[in-house]
């Protein structure tokens, strides 16, 4: 994974109107030139909200903006032709394509069915009433707009574990569907929150149904035949049995590409829970480092009172760097979203510098941090809020610096509560760098680089410090970083 840089090319409030696929195509070459190696695209298939769906309300996995369903042909991001053009442009530019996979649930059923259900306690799903009763539920998906093209599979009540709405009687809650699978129990190998977190929303997919299991494997193969595919981001992994993804990812690597990049959204800050999940999936995939994101959030709010030496304590990138995708924000944590935990603007350059320049983990860039974003929505207080996320000014340079200067062995200088240093020593043919991040007052840090650097001149690649500084005869150099800022010092002669 050395040098890999992932870009999440969307956010929750990306404008409607089908423009995203076009933007991807337009920016593909510039992303490559910037240093982005992989682009994570939003869910490309039809959601229940049709042309307004962000994509996580999954309706028809086989409709990539091609069929008149749920009120539109195109998805929020464009039609199938535009998607093909976008992914083709990324492939032509040498940028890998990562697809978002939403398999946990389906929404927007086409027909209602007679079913038997048992009420579950929403706060403890292990508490399920013993007596089943008859009701009606929207659980039959026939996809009339697609007419069986690509797949003739019909989803019905046997394909789901539970629903959150029934009729006759009309009631909302969590209801366990009575079917032939699991002896009335939820799936195992899911997160233990709420007793058993198998059920999340909509019609919850029953992975123990062999027909469902095979259909989802077929869909993965089909998607890779339709579009360039270099990997997957797996949605809602806490709610899907680990054994399914263990098998599904293995199957995709056997049938599509053995080098597929796979990262799962297992949103949990506890390292024991993440390590246990990695064991269950045979260490086959990566996870987002939720703990590190929370540390960034806390550090930004605390300012100079936060001890930066502890920044990586309790993080996945520290415990298992080969399985960590590091983030500074995403569509779930941006302001007004369910997991809102934004990193304050002043700290974002520091956070991005640390995940991009250090060798551990695969860094993921969030679209608004690169391009900015404006949107409005209701908050938890019921009021409508105007939100503007400012682009991080030095982020393009930091992304490029990862490819140019983040080379060779690494030495962490974590000896100051307010100023961290990271030395990338370079290789015989690749330049190195010295990163300084500071949450306090202006600081000068003495760095020992060795006699090979005697008399060498250094400059701040980010331009935050304008002077050039020369190492002494022993290769020691005193490098500066502004208060609450970041500097990336490189040999001046490496700029050529």
C-alpha cells in the first residue's frame, strides 16, 4: 500500500442534478497529477429516492442509472453512460476505481406481502417476542422498470431478516420476519450494540438464504464486468455477518482480481472490537480508523491543551497499520450528519499532514476538504443551518508531497506535547522530508540528520515559513514551525 492515496469523491450534500460523474471525468487527469492514486465513488445504483438518493437507501443494485425506476432514469450522480465515461477516464489516467457496496438492506419494495413477524425490543434486539402474528410488509422487489435485464432474481420476505414497518396492523418498530433461516434468531458475527445489531433499517438482508448469498456474489462479478473495478468500500459492516464478507471478499479476489483493495465501514472506536472483526474476516480487508478521527476531533477542540504525543494512542493505525485507512472526515461525520464529529479548520492541515506523510496506513481525503462545499439542512435542534466547508489550502501540496518526499525509513519525534516531528529519510533515488506539526506557539525543533546532510539548505515546501535554513557541519538543523501550523521541510536541491 506504499504511497497509496484514496479520495472520497462525494459528500452527503453533493448537489443534485447528475453532475458528479461528469466532475470525476473532468478531474481524472488532474487527480493523477496531484498524487491521488484511488478514487472512492458513491453508490452508483438506484436508491429509493431515485435521482435524489445519496445511494445508501439501496433499491436496485443492477440499475446503474439506466432504467426508469423510482421517478428517474439517472441517479443523483448521472446516468450509466456518464458513469462509464467517468470510470473510463479514471482508468485511462491510471487512477484506481473503488466502488461503494451497500448490501445490508433494501428499501422501496414494489409489492406488499402477507408475512408472520415477531416484535423485537428496539433497544435490545435479543429480546424477541415468542409469539408471531400475521401482518403485511413491503418485502417484494420485482424491479418492473428493469424487466429482468441482467438478473431475474425476485426478492421476497424469505430474503430478509426483519423490517421496521408493518401494516394490518400498522405499526413501526423492529420486527423479526418468520422465515426458514436462523430458527428465528438474528445473524451472528455482527456488532453487539443493542444486543445484536443485525438490523439497521429497511428490509434487512438475510445472508443465510443461499439464493441471496449467490445473487450477491453474482452481482459483484457482474459489476466488475460492467465497469473498471479495483476495489470496494463495504457499507454498514457492523450489521452484516462477518462470515459473509469473509466469503464475499475472498470470492471477489478469486473471480475478479487478487489485488482488490477492500475497506469496510466498521464504525467502532474500540480496538478490541476492530481486531476481533479483522480476525473474523481472516484479515482480508482494511477498516476506517474511527479512533484516530475522534482523536483529531478532540485535539482540534482542545487546542494547545492537547498533548500531541498521545495523538495516536488507541488508534487502529498504531495497533494494526496494515489494516488502517486514516480519515479526517467523511459523509457521516460532516456537519449535520448522524455521526457529526468535524475536525476544526485550523487543525485539518495538521491532521492531513500526519496521515499523508507518515508511512502507516492508507490516507483517505474527503471531497469538501479538497474542493470546498456549501449546503443547508436541519440540525438536531430542528433549525435550518447554512454550512460551508472550506477547502484546506495546503492539501493539494500535501497530497503531492506524499508521492515526492514521503519516502524511505521513518523516525517519529514525539518528544514535545505541542510539536510533533516526522522524518522520512528518503532512499538512494528518492527525496525525504521533515514534517513539523504544532498546536501551540511558534516552535523551533533541532533535528539531527547526519553528516550526509552537512551544509545542506532546507526550505518549507508548503511555504508557511519563507526562509531557507542550512544544516551545520554535523548535519544538525534547527527547523521552525508557526503556531498552530504545519511545515514540511525538504532539501532545497530536491525541488529540481
